[in-house]
C-alpha cells in the first residue's frame, strides 16, 4: 500500500502572521512526510467557510515543489465552475514543470452552497460549468499549437496555453465521486478516483466496487493506484484517548455535514457522513491502536484499496504510522 496526505495548512486566527505560521507548519509536515517515504500530498480548495482552509492550492503547491523532490503534489480538488479554464490549464502546466512532473490534477464541480453563493454562481449550474471547463482544459492540453472553443460559458479563438505540461499528454486527472452515476461517469471519462473521508468503510467499499465494474465495462484494467481513499488518522493508546478522538471527530463531521446540505435541508451531497455521527466517526477513520489500524487497512486492501490519503495527521502521527503501521501493510 501507498500513503499520502490530504488537507492543507490551517491557522489559529485570521491574522497574516497566524496564516504564515500555519503554512510553515504544513510545509514542515510535507517535507517530513517525504523523508518518511510518503507518496503524495493533496491540497483542498475552499472559500467563505471561516475555517481558514486553503483557498489557493496551486500557489501553495508551487512553493512545496521547491521544498521537495520526490513526493507527488496534487489538488483535491480545483473547483472548476469558479475559474477561467484556460488560466487553470496554464497554472496546472506551470506547476507540473516546477515539480518536475510530480503534479496530480484533481478537479471537481464543488458541493458547498455557501461557496457558490459567495461567487454568485447558482449551484444548479455546477455540472454544466464543470463539464465545459474540462472540455476546454482537455482541448488545451491536447492541442498541437493553437485551438478554438465556443461553448455556452466560454469562447476562445486561436488560443494557446503556455507552458505545456511536462507529463504528457497531461498530468493525471483525478475526480471525487460518491453517487453511482458519478462513479460511472468518473470511470468513463478516464479520471482517477477520490473516495472521501466521511463515509464508513462499508460505503467506501460499495462505491469502489461500482467504480471497478465501470472500469471493466470500459475495457480497462483496474489500477489500484488510480483510487485514493481519504481517512482521518487518530492513533490512540487506550480507551480514554480513543473516546476523546471520537468526540472531537463527531464535532468535525457535524460541521462538514452542514456544508454539504442545502440551506433548506432538502438536498444532501454524497460528501457527507452517515447521519449517526458516532458510527461515522468510528468507522470513517483510521482510529485506535496501531494494531487496530493495521486491521482496518488490511480489510480495505483485500477489497482492492492500495492507496490511502491521511487527514488530520501530525508529524508525530506520521512518524508513528511509518514506523509501526506501514511495515505491516506495505
């Protein structure tokens, strides 16, 4: 199995100094992860939450590209409905060059109502805006020179992206999905798959099976490194520590669930947890002693999961994981 990081820097308050400290701490974490043999680091993109999450993932990854040399760097995800697709293609290609071909390009349509409202874009337009943006980005990467595009939202004549990416025809494309139709779409369009950190292992394995079948229906062979499952990491040594971790995670999942629902509660994203927050907290994370976590990983590996992205990880947690857990499953 291979392991990476998922998430990004956070700050203690809204001051520039706090943000700088939070970013530096995250840079140190990724550098340490590379030294410990972790495979990748994926950054999220979020806006308007007030939780001080990463809003400019490509900029942050550009800095990390200069600090590292082997760990793969990815977006999880760039939410395309909010961006000019030509600019995104150029920024992604630039990052691929700066990282010497270590960039993984995760893209998505977004799911938080507050973010679409903040950008004055109806969330009902997310899918059509995403799909047209990807048409532009794929055409830009594939073009031998200049190209044109005339769609509903975007019009380009005689356009060319500069630079071209180092990885050809483009960096690996990743997409997050949860519903059956989205999982099938992800396979049919040739995306690698993110499976989220909120669902129980049972749900994750159900979704993986749908994607695996869709890959087979497309006539392609399943690549275990083409599916990354995000899991929160909570290494505990006794029942008291485990209970405290469960309580803390329940608070986090409750907050995340609110972002994944419409304001009237009638619509719910697939990127939310089970409504039973205790079950979700216990079953959606790598939680417990190293032996407990090894057992959870082996169960997922038996179903075809060989790539796990760790959230909520500290430097101490990464070291313990690499020393006491990785050897048992690697």
